C-alpha cells in the first residue's frame, strides 16, 4: 500500500489549515515567472522543515558524517555549480532517496540495508543530485501551467509524508484512486528519469566510481517489485522499467569502468545501521557474532563492528570494548573504532574517559563533525558548558543542524542563561517544522534579553527573519 496522506488532509496542508507544524509556503501563481534559484533554495528549506516535522530523522553523527562526505564527493563532480546542500538521513528501513529544489538531498537508512556496495548507494545519490542540477522540479513546474498552488503544495506535502513511511501507518481510509492521483504527481517524467540516469552515471565516472552500479541497483529494485506485495518507495517515485534498465546498462558499457576498490567505511556504516534495525538486541548479537569469528577480512571487520553496536544495545559493555580492541589490532588507524570506544565509555557514564578519547581523535582530525558532536555531548554531561558551546558554535557556522541547536539549548539552560536557552530552543523548534512554537521561544528570548542590548538586537532581527520565512510567499 502506498503510504500517503488522505486527500482531505493533503488539501488542508496546501491551504495551511492543518497548523503551523506542517504548513508549506504559498507558491503563488504558477502562470507567472518560473522559480528562481533563490526561490528554489527557500522552498527546499521550507520543505525540509516540513519533512522533519513528519519523518523520523536518524540522529547518528557518524552516519551523517559518512553520508555528507559521500554526497559532497559526488556533488563536486556533478553539474552543480556551487553545491550548497542540505543532507538528511531518514530513520526508515524502506529503500528510498529523494531530491527537492534548492539542494535538499536525502536518503533512507534502508538504502544501506539493501545496497551491496558503496557504488550502488552512490549511484542512487548521483541520480538524485542530477534531478537538482538539471532543475527538474522547476522544469515540471513551468511545463504544468494548469497546476495550481494547492496541487503543487500537495505534491510536496505528499512527498514528505511518503518519505515518513511508518509515521503514517495509523492513517486509514485512503482510497486507491486517491493514492494513484497523488502518486502521479510524485513521479518524475520518464524523460527526466532518463536524463537523471545519464547525468548521474557521468557523475559516478567523474568521481571514480562504477557506472554499472546503477543498472545493478535498478535490477535489484525490479526483482523486489516482482516478488514483493508492496514495492519499495524508491520504485514508486522512480519507476523502474525493463527499458530503463536496458538503457542504463548500455550506457554503462560505453563509460569507463574504474578499478575495483575496497570500501571498508561503507561496510562499517552498513553494519552499524543493520545493528540498529535488527529488532532484538540478542538476535543482533547472534547474527554478528556468527559472521565475525575474529576474522580480519573487510566483511568480518564490519561484522565485528556490528557486534560492538549490538553489544552496546544489549548493555554488554565488556564485550563491546574487548571486540573493539581486537578490531584495532587489525586496523589501528580506523578512527571509527576509537569513536566507538568513546561511545562505550559514555554508556558506562565514564564521561571523562570518553572526553579523553575524543580529544585525542580531534587532535588528529581537527573539526571532524562526528567527533565534535560526541565530545560536546560528553562535555555537557560533565558540566563544561563553555567548551561544549565553543564546539557547537563552530559547527553551527557550517550547518543549521537541529540536533546542534538542541544541544546548545541544553548547555545554555543548564548554565542558567534563560534568554540564550530560549533562543537556541527556538532555532531547534523552527528547524524541525514546529514554526509557531519556535517563534514563541524566540519571543521569550526577546523578553528575557531586554537588558542585554547586543543579544536583544540579535534576537529581534532573527525573530523578524523567522516570521518572514514562516509566512513566505513565492
């Protein structure tokens, strides 16, 4: 069954009557001028706020860091002139990826559960980047003059909800005809899909990756559609036909095929995600213990990492730590093992040990995102709020990550600065689509900062900007 909003709720979203948490911007009259790149950017960020209010976002800084590096590696070899991307990982086992105007790129964690190689994940990401670089959304918007603002907003709202997956399982009563009508608006045209395949495959080659990964992935999706009662979400929004598979296979044959390369980081990330999605921690322990057996191959090292993650879930900290030491004997330079050691210490409430390990890693890899987030978290736990805020401030210069704002609100709140705590809380709520609650927090911050001129001016200016964004008309 296609998990989409009932039509009445979709139309309510389009008219803005559902509430501030899910309100999408008024897109104006589509018979007017085409969306500019700046409008695309703002539209994409508004849509991302809506997505965050509906879909479970994976809050794993190590996975986020890996995905961002992969996406930006591909983007740097794509047709995007100045990649300014917002990258999100949805905590859903369904196979899906998506691209939204203005450089929003996302993928479900389930993509890692089903892809067999890093190049297959990269093929999907490159395809989505191509949708952005070729401005397919805006081209559809320009071609569809009869599409009114309600239908366009409904299309984006439906995409957000489709990505949310299980979050909509409780919404019953959607008719097949309604689902089909909305689904027809979600799928890109065949021409756009072929173009995204062609451009995406060239991006893969430019990045030194295997273009054959794209037809391999498509073939797997086609098989899953054939034998499964409910096809993957990716197939629903990116129809895979035999002709498309054949076209991509033929195109791959004409492109340079790089040398096979080892990708241990992909296998480690895949195992980390697998360990989180196996329903029972004891089952996960049994699964990975059987695959690991103390071996040193890439697959066995990944299984060992999965065993560590499973042991953390099961609170078997001695097993997690001893396994990590064995892994480090084979690969002492893999800093993710050191981060996992810090995770073990954090779970034991030994925050001083976690901080020591993380600071050592940062000395070797200054500015690393995952390490910095974990360090800030442990610094807050030891009441070193000033150092935690220094780290978070540095990260927030590069990304407006809701998780960072939530940690910043925690640090300011524990330190007793109510004005800044409200300010950071407002930024967090606004970023996750709870716009009216975010604005309310900013107004609290404004009142609390009356006697602090610089902060008061800063909060007032930001509040005005947030009000404009919440009510933006394109």
